[in-house]
C-alpha cells in the first residue's frame, strides 16, 4: 500500500508531464513556469526550514560522546569522537557529513542459541555513501547545461566518471552506481522486516522519484536521445532569466525535468531536509567542554527550591541531637 | 495487583525479532504485566507542586485525565519545539534508515518493534506531524500522521517508560538523533498530565524535601555512615571520623544516596571514606545536598534543576572551594552537561586543584566539580597511594561502562586505569558492548522498580549476555562500575542471567587494595569476607 501509493504517484507524475507536453503542448509551463516555481519553493522552503530550526535555541550542551573525554593530561583524549575544541568538532562533522562516520559504526545484532553476536553491517553505509556521492557528482556534471563554456573541473569530473571508456556516448559510472544504490536502498526497505515495518510512504516516494529521475536521465543519454542543443538552450534561458522553448526537445526531457521539479518542491516539506539538518544536530556539532566553559541557556529561569533554611527548620532538633551543625540554635 | 514475575531465563531469551503483520499504527498498545511501573501517587506530585496530582493506575481503563488533556499535550509540544532545537530537528530529519533499530537493549531483549528507537520516536513524531506539519495535516496517515487519542497517549506512556535514555541509538544514528532527548520531552509532556511513575515521583519528592531520593533524614545519614565506620574498623583497625555539614571544609563530597543504603553500594561508600581518610582530605559530607543522583532528570528539565540546585547552594553555604562527585551514571550526565547551565556560574568556588598532587583539573574549571575516578586516577598516577592489588586476587573483574558516563561525558580510561592498579585480573567484555557502545543495565531512568522486573531483565539481557561471555571464558566473577543504579540493579540482573557474578563499585576495589597507614593486617575484604590465603591465619 505504502509502496504502491508512492510508485503510482511517481508514474502519475511522469504521465502528467508526458500528457502536458505531448498532448496539451504546454512546453512553456513544464519547461519554464514549473521549474521557476520549483526552484523558488526549494530555496525559500529550505531557508525557511533552517531558520525555523535556528529559531529554537540549544539550551544545553549535549554532545553524544563516542570516545575518551578530555581530562587529565596523561590520558589520551579522542579528539574527534569526543571533541573539546572547535577544530575537533569541525573534523567530527566533516567525517559525519562527508563519510557518514556514524553509519560506518553499524552492527548487526543477532541472537544465536541464546547468545548475542554482533556482526559487521556495512552495506547500508556503503550504499548510502555511493548514493549521495554519485548524486552529487551527477548534479555537478549537469552544470555544463547552465554555463556557456564548460569549466575545466566539470570536464575533469566527466573524464574521471567515464574513464572506463565503455559505449557511445561514454558510460558514466555514477549513473550505474546511483541506480544500483537507490535500488538497494529500496530493496532493503522491502525485505528487511524491521526496516519494512518502520517505512512510510514518505520513505518510498523519494526513492521512486529519484529512481524516476535517474532512469529518465539514463534513457535520454544512452537510448532514447533528446535534442541536446535544445536542452542546453532551454537551461541557459532559465539561468539567464530569458526563458526560451526550443523546438524539438524530446518529451523524455520534460518528464525528467518535471520529476526534478517535483523533487525540488517536495524537498523542504520532507525528510530530505536531513541534508540541512545534519549540520545542526546538537549531539554532533557541539564540543564536549561543558565543565570547562559554562554553556548559556537563553531561557533559563529561576525555579522553586526547598532551601537549606526550610530544610533546617524541618530537622533542626534531629540535627542537633545527632551532633550535626546548624545555622540557628 | 500483578502476578509475580516468574519466567525463566530460557523462556525470556526465546526472542523473535520479526515484526507483526499489522502496521504499528493499527496495533494498539497492550500493557503486559511486569513490564511497567505503578503510576505516581498524588501525594508525591503535590509535594513538588506538579499539575494533575492524583492517584491513578496504568493498568486501569480510566486514567482520570483532566478534560482538556489533549490541549495540554499539544500546547506542551508547541512550547518544547520552541525551546529545544534538538526536539524540532529530531522530529523532522529522521529518514528511518533503521540503523538504530537493533541497537536498543529493550528491542534486543523484547523483540517488540515499538522498542526500536526509530519507532519509539515515531510514536511522538506521528502526533507532531498531525498537528504541526502541513503534510501531516493534509495527508494524514499516508504522511505518517495520526490523531492524539487516549490509546496513543497510553502507548506513548508505555514505551517512554521503556526507554532508559541510554543514548546508544544516538551513537549509531547518522544524524545523531538521540532518543534520550525525545524520551525526556515525552516524559515532560506526560508529567503535565500527572502521568509519572511512582518509582520516580517518590524519590523526587523525597529528594526535594529531605535532600535525597531515599528520604534519609540528617541523623539517619550520619548513623548509616557510622555503621560503615564500624565495619571499616573491623577490617582495618582504623577509626575514621568524617564530618557532616562542616563549614570551611575545602571540599564538598556528593554521592548518590544509593551508596548509603544497600549492598553493594555501601561498600563503595566505605571505599570513599577510607580513601579520603588515608589522604587526610579536608572534606565534608552534606545532609542537605545528600543526593548526587537526580530523578528529577527523568521527570522534567525544571524538576531536575530544582533538585540539582542544592549542590551549589550547599557548597556556597558551607564555603567550600570545590566539589568531588561520587560514582553515579545519570548524576554525571547532569553534573557534566547541565548543572553549570542551570545553576551556575559557580563563581563562589575555586578552580579545582588536588590538595594531594597539586594537579589542576582544567577540564572542570567552570563547573568546579571533579569525578572521583578522575581524582583517584590522578592520585595513583602521582604515586600517592600505596596499593596492594593482590588483595583483590580472588576477583576476576570486568568493567561495565555506564551509559551516561560513557555517552554523555566520555570517562572511559580513568576508571580503567584505576582498576588496573587495584586488581590483577581484569578482562574486557566484547568491544561492541563497552565504551561508547556499552549496554544499559536495563533499569536506568527510574525504571528499577520491582513491579517492572520482566522489563528490567529483558532490558538488561544484552548487558548480561556480554558478562556471561567473559564469565564463561575467563571466569569473571565481579562486574565493576561507577554507577549507583548499576550497583542497585545489576545484582538482580546477574542473578537472573549470569549467576555467580557479583557487582562492585570502583572504590570498593580501591579500598580493598589501599594500604592504609597504621592498619592491621587485613584478613577480610570490605564485605567482611575472608581474603584468600589469609583465612588460615585467623
């Protein structure tokens, strides 16, 4: 149900783009209007969400410490997993964001004849890393469509990405890796019982959407070619704010573009915001130095306490009898 | 009342991790006997001025909720979203990758899918989505949103009192989402409706009025400690005279009251007394700030602050220079990550310097409170203690890192260094079960009530399993730790899952090994059990 809903939602989106362009001839709507709206939603939505998080303070210094603390000079601190300085935090965050450090720790807990065993479980980490990095490289590769002259670093990336020198046009490894990784991420949601149990439609939908985007892109590049010069004209028109709709760009391009627009517009409303959120996570981005330097809670307020005076009033006689010093005899 | 928990370990360890066919939203909560604690009594909540104080029972249909309970919860969520970035963020960014799922000791020991941290969080997230996000308001269930009904509230209660805020999930989460943080918020919300458990509310009320969870009155504390002094004299021949509420002492010593009350915590307490005596430390106990632990922390941020405030207040009144804290887990999460923020700045104290070694505890220079394991490790490193580790030769020791000190502080090597110096046989449990990946005792956050025994045994299953491993492999017979709740609960856990393994605090082992000036030849350890090889001479 959750899976089918998400699957058919993506199919429906593709059909809308197909019908819109092929039957209703709404090239301008799908090639210009919707992309502008989607980008606006993405940027404004993303900023809104981050500001919203930012508007809530971090009242306490609550890093999750994953190694030895800073204490006595002769005890070796784990400066990355339990950082007490800003530089340690930067390295910890960089490892987290770039290499998914915490996910790398993953273990598989199994019960065998009453005994718990902990096995390696690196596939999720590997697939996650492969997916995110190939997505990023593909994203960067697409810049050639938005720049009059393709910068050399993009050419370098393209060269590396296609170094296998297979096929015409040359096969990009990231295309394969992305499709493979997303497929794995989908399959584990279906087949690992616990993961299946926790998965929502909101988990399947972005997977299908990205799968749709990637496959339409692959189909366009390798099989069902579109008018590439036209695509670049359209893209350049969008970025220079003088939109044009060139003739004869294939419908597959519009499907690809519409799915991307959906992803952009959906992004700020969804869990995909983990992209921004990971930077703000207080259990990761704070130094563990709360005994060395006082952390301020902006909404700290005075509270009722049972004072010593009240306590002594309750127990003065008993204290005196026991020989415990008191303030008032 | 409930039938007594009688299930055998064999039965309990028959676990099926396969989730049921029905989706979790369609599977209402079922209150199983021996897996939840009694509801908070009205009188305990009244003492601390908490709202909706009344007697109620979780097992009964009618929870006697205020009419506008829904509104109270939703307002409570709204307020907390605006006060805690952690909550807002953790409600929003989970991708449900499932990396946390099999990391929770309650899931490992129960197989109940709602004990997977991700799903425990979704219990609250689903409410958040329904009332605080556009997609949840529009799409409802398809967006993972659901109405806040009475059944949902009960489910929240049941599972938020099946989480010990151990933070193990947070170690493995790619975004550091910390279920402890979410559970803390969830429990705050439940407390707005008077839905605490009495095993927490009772100690909180005690601590508020009498200074400690156990409700020990000043003279009782003194008597209790004097009782230990007699035992110490029996073992060492040395008379110790500690002071109470003494103004002008250099150091205030604060430890969880559990150390004053029951075995084996009491032996740890004897350890402190002997160590401080041997050093000639100018320190005092306080009967007012007689609790290092903080069950308020399992109730609400505000309640935790109210209880914690006594430590600085007492340090100020007595005019001490700095504070040493005893062995306790959540106490140190609180002292380390919260105390200064709540009740500081402690500008009336001085930066801690060990009067014995001259070491400056730079890492505690703002909070001015030093962990006793840091203090003792420094003593040993500087050769200030005469130790005879062979007195612990009858023990094969393993080390249990407590959740809070491991993942909310990182005090890992200090106690190990001490341990290696005071005993000759020390064996680590498997690395996946220690340090930052350590497993909870299963009874933390105030869940150590006897009516909750099945849950506790399930929750401690993973910990016990690792202990059993070193017991069978190396003959380990002692599980050492720096946590009062561990000392109070691991004993029962070991009896159940790994018989023949006893439990000790670090400073019990220190004191066993400590060669004191003018002591008689020791023939007994602190438990008054004969030392091996010395029995004959008796």
